[in-house]
C-alpha cells in the first residue's frame, strides 16, 4: 500500500518555528513550543545537549548538524526582521520562493523551503508517526541551515513524484552495481580457488616422488608376487667367474690377513730333532724293555778278563740277536 504524502504547508509550519528562534538569545533552554516541531532525532539532540545547567551556550546552533554551518545561525537569526501581525499576533511570513524534495532511502523523504528575502533554509522530514510526541504523520524540522550552505552534494527535485522516480532509478543502479560487484567477487574467488587447486595438484604431483621413490608419480608401484622355487635359476658361468675373481682378488685386498693362509714356508718343518726318537720310545712295546741290547763293538773299552786272561774286544766273537 502506497501512502499519500502531501507537500509541506509553509503557512502552517514556519510561523511557529520563526516565533521560537529569537528566544535563543534570552534563554539557554529551548521553549516548550519548539520541541513538538522537531523530528524525533533532532528533538533528542536539543533536549540532551541543551540540558546542561552549567553551559551558557545557545541552543540555536544545535538545530544544524554541521558545526561550521551551525556557527552562522545566531548572526542570521539576529538580523531577521519578522514583525507579528497586529491582529493575530502571528509572524508575517514572506512569500515562498521554492520547495524542493529528495528521497534518501525508502524511509527518508526531505523537503526544503526557501523564502524570499530570508537567509535561513529549513529542511523538513516526513515522519510516519511520532510516538515520543504523541502525534501522527506529518512534516517535522530535521535541520535548520543557511542559504549559503544550501549545496550539500545531493540532488533536489521540484516535486515528490520526481524525487520518488529518481530514487527508484537509483535503487536499480545500486542493485545492478551490487550484482556486478558480487559477480566480480565470485569470479575472483573462483580464480583464486582455481589457482589454489592447481598449486595443490602440483604439490601432490611432486609429493608423489616421496611416496614412490625410484619411480615416476604417474606410475603406481606394482605389487610384488610371492617367489616360488620353480622360478629359481642357477647362476651363469660369467657370474661364477665373477664371484671366483672376487674371492681371489678383491677379498684378499680388502682383508689381507687370512688365518687360513697362515702356514709354513717351503722347507720348514714343525718337527724338532728328538721328536722322532721320542715318538719311537713312546710307541715301544713293553716286552722289549728288558731285552738285552746287541753288543756294539767298541775299541775304546779295556779288554775283558776271563779267568785272569785278557781278551781283546777285536777277537771276541760277535753275538747276533736271535
């Protein structure tokens, strides 16, 4: 449901506002009649910041949100020549020069009123309801500026309808821009993920070398089948010759000391001079121990005496062993 928003009526809005402004030079607190004319957020600002009893500053600059622009208000309000009507007592309002509108968002519609010969520029906000003030929908003062500070970088339109149409166009542009930005972000994220995936594939490729040493990563090591005795083959002649040469040439060179090669040089013997006689005595039979030895001729012995007769050993008969 689209709500009808009437244009602001300067004749009902401005006189009461203009009547409250000169009181800022005689009181540090705003008059009670001013607060219902303000928007909820501006009303809270004026109530809170002007409620300090120790402050001697005027509440008039609080009606402008820009501090530099707000400092110009007291001098402009002091120069206003607004005479009350002699019969009604209301301030006579100059002619309205122009009313412009702008739609900030779906909940914010502003209207500014320019008066001929007046240097102030009141900006009103359409409020759906004002629960804190106990009033319904209507136009409330959102800010009071000077005409010198009218340019704020936003577009103002001649009617509420034009402001609504331009706002809708702006909503469409913002939606398209957000969609393009979202698509660009998604494409960028996909590109990053693609690069990351390629890096992961490269890392996995090179890591395969650690898992399969001696083979390329593209080939999986074949499973080893058990070896059967029927498949065993005997070493060839060349292999036997190789191992024979290794034992005779390489092994002695690597280990020059071989206990098996320790032996006697040619001509040497392990037997001593008396080993043979000792061995014969050891193996001599026992019954031969008391057997008389064969006499041996010895010319160095004296002659044997027999019955007092000397016999020469040379003439003695030789006894032979039986």
